[in-house]
C-alpha cells in the first residue's frame, strides 16, 4: 500500500495525489508505520492544491 501511495503522491493529477494520501489514513494509528507515512508526507509537504492540503492535514491529525 505504501509503494502505491508513494507513486500516487508524485502524480501531476491533484486527485491522484490526494488519493495517495487518503490511502494511508487507516494506517495512521499504527505506530510501526508512522515513519513510512511521514516519508510519504515529505513528498507533498509543499503542495499548493487545497484538496491535497486538506488530505495532508487530515492524515496528520490521525498520526497524533
């Protein structure tokens, strides 16, 4: 799932980037994969698309 998400977050299509982030929400509570999720979030941290930003914020809120 993480490889798939990693590919999607690099897409030119913002819906695919958003989907790549949302794929990880169910894994956010698992402390064993927190570093993997954070590594993927680094790839999109400067994204300017509002829907992608919302997905990033949503995922980060689940990581706490």
